[in-house]
C-alpha cells in the first residue's frame, strides 16, 4: 500500500537579551534547505534580525535549528501543520503540541498577524516549532494526494463532475421568501437548487457534461445552452456555448454532450445559460478545478464545497417579461437572502473553526449587480483572479463584477462569535438593515444567532495592485500591438447598444457554422459589423472607453484571459506585470481601459458586457480568430443536429 511520508523541520527559538546570543546548531541529517523568503521580527531586546525560511521539500530525516523568533511566523506561513512547545529556563514544559494561538494567548506579549511581528515574551524560555511538509517524491500520485494531502477534494459530497448529467429543470423556489418558478441546474433531476449544482474536476481532466433539457414552463425560455465561463476551449470552440456564436439552442426534451479538456487551467469558474437572458431566471452555478500542485496549498487548511461563495442578484419577475433592464429584488449569498420589507428568511451560514485557514472562492454569478464583499473583522488575502494565480494581496473588501471570481484566504483567528458577511450591491436595495445583502460567518461554538458586528473598512482592493504569479507581463511588452481596436460604446434612441456603430443581434446560423460553411471575411459574416477577423499569433490591443449608459460595464472575453494594461480608475499603463483575468470593468467617464491578448487559440470568441440585460440589447462583438483553422473544425455529429432540430421546431411553431 502506498503511503504519503512527511519530513519535519523542528525549530527552537531561544529568547535572549541580544540577537548575538542566538546560536545555530548543526543539522542532524539531510541536505541544506535553500532559502525561500525573508521574515523580520522584533526580538526580546527590540532588535530586528532577518531570517531566511526553509523550502518545503523532502528530507530523509529532521533537522534542527536555533533561530530568532521570526521563525515562528515563517514556519506558520508555509506549513500546513504547525505545533508549538515551550520550556521555561527552570525546565517547566507547557504541554506540547500547542497551537500557535495558544502561544500567543499565554506567552507572547503581542503578535501582529498582519506583519508577522512577535514582540517579546511574557516569560523567558525556548519556543519549539514543528513544521510538517509533504514529501514531494509522492506528489505525482494524484489520487493519493486527493485523499490525503487534499482531503477537501474528496469531501465535496454534493458536487458532480468531471463526467456527469446536468439536468435543466423548472421548479418553484423561494430563496428570499418570495415563491417563483425558476430555471435551475440539478445533478440528479430532482434536487432543484439555486445556485446550480457545483461541478468539480482536477487540473488536466476532461469534462464530459451531458446537459439534459427538461424545461416546460413557457413563461420563460424552454430551449437552453450552457457556457463554461473561463475555460479556453482549445480545439473545442463548438463546446463554448453562446447561442449564435458557437451553437444553436438545445430544444426542450433533448440533450447535448459538452466535452472539453481542462488542460492546464485550475481555479474558480462557473457555468450559465448563454441564450438570451435565461441565466437571470436561475440557470447559473459554480465550477472548481482543483490543482494538486497548487503553489498556495500550504497557506490554507480548508478548500471544499463549504468554501465556495456565490453572489447573485435575484428577480421576482421572469426574465422575458421583466423589462429592458429590471432592478434586482434581492441579493443572494449562496442562494439565500432577504427582500426589503419581506420576512426575516434564513440567511446563508458559513461555518468555520477557530485557528483554521480557509480558501473562500468568490463567484459573482449576477445578471447585473456588482458587489462590495467583506467579512466583518477579517482580512482577505487574494491568491487567484478569474482562474489565474496572483501574488498574494491582503485587502479587507473586494468590488466584484458580474462574471468575476476571486480566491481569498481568510484566517479564522477572531474570538468565537458570529460575524456579518456583506455584499453591498450597486443596484437595488442597498444597506444591511434587517440582514439585507448579508450572510453569516459562524465560528464553531458560537451561539445560533445573527451577528451584532459592525463594518470598518480601510483597505479595499485596487485592481492595479494585482500581479500574476507566473509569467507576468503583457503580450508584446511595451511595443505597439500588431492589431489595435478602439471600441466606441453608445446607447441609441432605439434603446439598444452599439459597438463602433453596430448592434449585436443573434444570427440564425452560429458564427462557427458560417465559417465552417465557407465565410472568410468580416463582410461575409453575420451579424454585419459585429464580427472582427483576427490573424493568428498576433498581439491584440483593445481600448474600451468607459462612461456609456449603464456603466460600469464588465466585459468578458471568451477563449482567453487578457492582461489589463490600463485599469479603470487609473491612467497608468503597466506592461510589466498587469492583472490577468477574463472579466474587467471598463469604468466610468474618463476611463480608458486597455487590454491585451495573443491570438493563440483559434475560434469565434464572444466579447460582451456581462450585464446580461445589456448583452440582450446588443452590447457585444465577436472575434473570428484564425479563420483558416476554424474552418477545419470537427464538432461531433450531435452539434450538427442542433440547428436543424431547433430551426424545424421554430418553423413549426410559427
């Protein structure tokens, strides 16, 4: 039977009168550990001493060092299992192992978690730290890692995937106390829920999701399609999902199998209908792709179904009859919320255990609203943006736009109690009176009651502070892009949007089918004026001025992530390490958001506002990237059947 071994680095921190009294012992065994980073701390004499931490890789046996106090912070920052022992000069031993917080509570004068500074001890003595790391010789055993190193991947009991049926059904729900029929995604066909079933997979998996359309409520759309938001769909553009771009709708009573490779993508994604405004009626749900080699895996303890947090706006009126741009009736966090003037219906509760570290995956599955997300009394360290790892950034609030995702690490290091989770929307009823726009963070052992905490925010996310962890730098650097477009957005008297003078209207034949049928140029492709032909392997730059009616508009590009070289609220151009994502707010009047990507993924890719009501009235274009390669696409036979089935059904209904 295979086993996962660990090595242990035992550290003794001797409190001395001066830094010079600190002595390093000889390693007991194993090779020298390379430097990972530098931490500093004020020791007992207020002398700051640097110390280089240890790299987490395999050793045959333990090594021991006597080091300054900053080893406490360095050890805890990179180790998933830290235990502390303490011995006084007279030989009195505190029971070991102790948690670091116990050390703080009983022995340390102060411990500043934000800076990692330890300021002396109440009692002189020796602190012994034991930090356990995985044996990377066994990291290639993915199944073993999933069960042992990453137990969260095995505990997502209600999740489906990577191979599954996804049933699209009508059912009555009342997430805010108001009962209505909705369009829902279910893993079994009977467990109707909002949001839809969580889909999970591992990096490198092949997704095989059979969408079964069982819709029947004609007050809403009964055909459907599914877009897998954030996935590149390399060599599988036919599976991307937007009606009129890559496919025709799936008729009620039919099914369609979406198959695509996850490839090297990992992180937080989501799925939703991409037919008209159908997802506003409920067809939306989260996707998590776990990475057994996640570079941040040692910084959190819990990452499972319970740490996925969806933020949604909710409407009482079915989308087809809701009006041009309706106002949301409620904010839902993990599918629960309250309506202004309504009953005190149940709120979502996220349970935590004190001293554990949680990777919360925020997913904005809204049709319109953006939210300012925060947790009273807690900071958040951002490590992922739209499926892309970024350098850790600590904030206390995040403005998150429709379609965007963030992974944040939250330490449950506050007194046992209940704390408000807040998602302040930019539209609809604002504020938090009576539990509006709220959920509850509940520590284990806290009373079952609503919080009484208050919000005190001072460190909001600034998008320009986000920098990719790997391969930073915009395509082409600071040289002129190969192809550049300015996208002029206007709202006309006909109550429709235009981009460079053209309103996107869904064509009868999807753009992919048009290209496969021989269309080669923008003038041949429909809708007229909304399709831009892009050459392969070129740097593309898009300049999208802000301030159009309905701002701020969050724009999503299918098939790619992009580098935001100029963000909303900033006039600075960053080519060296700009944020990399797939949805960006283009801001307000005076903003000139600029993005870059490389045409290395052939396909017809939608660029559109992710306020679904705006997309419905034309705020979109299509990039036909590398037409000769697209023309050679080979979708499965079932894809070829979608348009004839749909067109015949629509013809018989007219």
